[in-house]
């Protein structure tokens, strides 16, 4: 945002999978909900962190999800 001298902001949603441990690490900053489909049920993962660019030092919400076979 400083480079383009704009008051706009950006959302951020990052997912990192560790297949050997069966874990997903999720970082969210004002992004839309993330959905996990497990055993025909939908689980919603939400964060409350501010968008990227609102303040100079932001801290994203971080989640760890233990994955199961068949998760989508």
C-alpha cells in the first residue's frame, strides 16, 4: 500500500499443508471464511484480524487443523 500510496487494503488467506503430519496451517487477515468439508458436514473457519495495510504492524489469525482422510 505504501508503494502505490493508497488507502486501500488487502485481505490475506494462506494455507500450508503438511501431508506427512496430516496438518493444515491457516493464516487469515480479513479474508472470507474458509470452509472444511468433513464427513458430510461443513465447518467454517473465521478470523478477526485486520486487513493487510490498515496498520503498519498487523498480526494474522493463525489456526492449525488436524486433517482426516476424505477432508475437502
